[in-house]
């Protein structure tokens, strides 16, 4: 399996070494201080199980011991021994890997097991034990071998799941899909309470806005107690990243939403925001099935990484939050913002941008999928010629976008597909070489997934939908229902089916397909399917 592991692209050796160094402090805990046979006052696996970041020879297995999930977990300040096992069948008649791990108080008694030695491109079942308690069973799947050409890869794009806005019914349907992997683009939880505006509160949350580590832990726990979300995690491996609400709405780099603008005149100093960001990312790591390379280093994290699915598909998971410049013109949706065109703007940061371009240039697979958070293609609002643009999207970082589209075009990188979320509705469109010129060549296609529940039941369209589509001829589809996007990649084409539920204000909604598009291999265009 050494050759297989060498064929997988991780972050950078430097990033992994830093993360490993951060974990070294945890290793200092003496084994005799760990509880090998704990007795729990309540079932400790209430937050379920999950798997993530599949490689051809292994995967991350996750759980967290939390007999009292909404009160910090309810565990003693001691490490607890947790055993795990992986089987070829769901009855665990053929065990192929087993071991023990320590659920440490420093990590909220979360467990991240990086299992190796597995066979590529096949399902496995896993479970955990702590004391006399046994976790639910999870199912995962390894990636194809690096030199394999699988007949297809099926994956979903999901995110934006505000608990107060509705039920996570879409996840119940997602759990029943036949998938190789799920990409979660972010907004896994929301840091603030519903401000009781026009959106009704369907489900009440516990606690106020999150600031402390315990606040963030409890908010993740509330979300993970949702049975539909837990079912999706137990059914499929996830590749997760984050957007803004895992920390603070519309944060950028080391700058809080409370940035001294007209909306938030009292600014949070960067050094204070760094403390909040550190706690938020710490809790995110605890709650997600990610590898040690994603362990935060204070307020810093390297969340971007690359996963290959044989010679068919490469998934570039991006971070458009941690390294970006502050939003220009005070954020919001603005017209006449010349600063959005400033030279040298950064949304990925120089290091991540180089890493992405290097990966795109190296190729090695039919499809290059940029799995990220905010829309790359322009979205022009209002009346022309002075259109308004969202200052939180790639539209506000026009030079960064131009560098990426020029690179794709000039290097002849083919079959680039962008996955996006964030805006709580579904879109399909084409990414142009020159975002200001609708007649310029198309260099990529983009599919924006709607939310799981954020913004409630939704509607088929919005009042401004006809105008937005007129302003943006490169956009071919819009829908304002909740759900997810289902994708299938083959050597001939990549498809996107927009799956929606008609309501989230009550449970039990059926799943419907609103539209399906295909991208033919070798042609950067959308074809209605």
C-alpha cells in the first residue's frame, strides 16, 4: 500500500508536519491515566459516527463521546480508551482492521482514526466501543486505486443547514443515495440565533451566539443530534470544509464581521477575533471526520487538500475564507464599488492559489472539480450598466478570479467543474475567461447547490429571478427550493441533478428533481439533460 499512499496528494509536507507537531503535546498523556473501562451515566455515542477523506487504502473514522451532548459533552477530564473495528460486511463477520484510540479531553473526547491497509474502491462497515457501550454502525467507501479508471463516480454537494429554519429532510434522502462521497461546502452550523426577522423559527436552538469553545461544541452537538444528518454521515464518507458560519458571518482572514463598518461601527480587534477563530476551528476539527493534517494551529488552519478518484476525477477542496482579503466597500451587495477590481486581490491566498494551479496543471484525471464555497461566475443584480455585486463572492475579488480563469485558459486545462454553495438557492452556469464579457470563451462550468434548510421552505423563483437571468446570460438555471445537488462523472460526461424538497417547515417531505444538466467531456458548456 506504500505505492498507493504515495499516489495520493495531501496538503503539503510542511502543513502535515506542523499539524503532527501540534498533536505531539497530546501524546504526553501517560497511558495509565486513561480510562480503559469507563462507566457512563448515559449512552456516550449519541452524536453518531462519521467517516471522511477517503483514500484508496484507507479513510478517517470519527466519533465523539458525549453522554450529555448539550452541556459540553458530560465527560470527565480524563482520556478514555475507545476501540474500533472495520469489516467487509455489516454483520462484522470478516474484520479487516481493528485497534484502539484515546478520546482525549483536549479534543472534547472526539476520536479521529486514520485507518490504512484497506482495499481500494469498495465499501466497509465500522463501529466503536467504549466500556460496555457500542456505537451505531457506519458504512464508508475507499477511493479507487490511483491508476484505475472507474466507470463512474457519484457524489453530492451539500451545505447551509440552519437548524432554526427547518428540518434536515434532504439528508434522509441523501442517506439512501448510492454515492462514493459527499462534499460539504460549509455552513454546517450557524453561530448566531435567528434574529426573528421575516424567517419563521421552526426549531429552537439552545444557547445564544457562539463565542467560547463550549458554545461551539454545544452548537455542533445540537446539529449532530439530528437523526437525518446522522444517517447521512453513517451512510457515506464526507469531504468537509467550512464557510463563514462555522466561525462568524462573513469573516475574512483575521477580520470579523464586526469590522468597524457602518453596520458594525464597534470593531472587534484582530487579536480578539483570533481567539474566537481559534476556538471555532478547534470545535470544527473536533466535530468533523478529517485527518490530522487539518488540526488547527491556534487560529490558523490548512483545510485545503486534494483527493483523487483514480484517473477519472480529482477533487480540489478549497478554503475561500481563511486567506482572503477583507470584503471591499463595507461588504453587502453594492453597485459602483471600484475596489472590487483592485489589482492583486486575494480570495484563496498566494500559497493556496499556487497549490491549486499546480494541481490543475499536473492534471492526471479526466475531471478537475473545484469544491469550494462562494460563486465564481458573476451574478449581476439590479439595473445596468452599473450592476450591483455581492462583496462576499469572487465578484469582489475580480483580479483573483481573472488569474484563475486565465490560467485555465492559457494552460489548456480541460473539464474544470466548480462546486459552490452559500447562497441558499440552486444555480447552473458557465464561467467565462473574461467575467465582464459574456462573449468570451467558457473555461469552466459551475453548479451552485441550494441549502439543506437555510431560508426555510423557499419557492420556485424569486421576484427578481427574471431580471437576474436577463442580466446574466451565462446562467442557465435558478431554483429557490431546499435540497442538494447529485453528480455523476464518467469518462464521457459529468452530470448535475438538482434534488429538492417542497418544504422543510415540517418533516417528511418527498424528494423531487428540478433539473438535470450535463457537461460533455472536452466541452466547457452546459447541456440540458
